[in-house]
C-alpha cells in the first residue's frame, strides 16, 4: 500500500508540474457504478467535485474528491449443516486523486466536444458492514452473533470518455457532460473481523456512468 501511495503522489506532482498558464473550471458530477464483484449490490451511487486546470484548449489536469456508498449484497454462506454466515450493510468510500483530461473537437464551431479522462483515486474506506453468524441448536433457539467488519483503503484507476455540450456561444461557456468508463483496482483492500477470522476482498472493479456540469472560474 505504501508504494502505491507514493506512486499516486509522484503522478500528482508530474501533473501539477505541467500547469504553467491556463484557465480553471469547477466541476460537479454524479456517478453511478455497476460493480463486477458479487459482493456488491447491482449499483453504487456517488458524486465528485473537481478543480480542473486547462493548460490549453485541449489538455487539462483535475484534482478530485468525492463520496460513494457501496451496498453489500445480502448473501448467506453455509459453513456447516448448523452454522451459516450472512454479510450485510454498506461500505463508504471517499475517493481523492487526480486525472489527466483531453478535450477534443474544440477547433470546430459546434458546441459539442469530446472528453477523455485517465486518472487515479485513493479510496478512503469507512465500513458500516456486518457479518451475522447463526448456529442452529437442537433444544434451544438459534444462537445469532453479530460483528462489524473493518475495511482497508484501496487505490483504483479510472478510464473514461464521453461528450460535452456548451450551454452558450461565449468564449468560456458552462458545459454539461456525460461520460462512461471503467474503474479497476490498483491496490485492493480487504474487509476483516477478528472473532471468527472472516475476510473478504473489496474488489472495486466497475463500469460507471457520470453526469455533471463544468463551470469556468473567471
């Protein structure tokens, strides 16, 4: 994990080193993730705020922070004929990181442009997930025990592409955008509890769709 954090810091420094004289914009986005791992529910909602520095009309650097909540898909596992476990709850993430952006089609007269993104996010984890262990007893009611799961932070990369639509013909218009892409693990975290030695990989691989608004900062 430490090496991955250092890699993110180095990448951020490289991106910032490219900023000489350009223009800033503020971006707000809503994200809908579709996780690949069966651990999660079918989708996860979140949002992100970004400060974007455009070094010229085509290349930009984004510094980002956000929030997402991933619901655990309730599922029961039989450990024996009399013992079962069930995971439930949710895990929240605060993604913080940077992206390199490319805006294509700015030389055309159309309000429509294309946006590409490649970025890295450090995922700060906060668990509200539990494991429930049920033991069937012959002469007594079932014994139900519950423990909360702890979680590790993770690191993901994101690749995305989409379209933007300028809301006016001004020199620096506000822009609506829709993008889609894929998020994949660079450093995968784990959910654990110490009583029964339970653990589960927190795979954050997911397709995602993002809708947002970019507002230039004068």
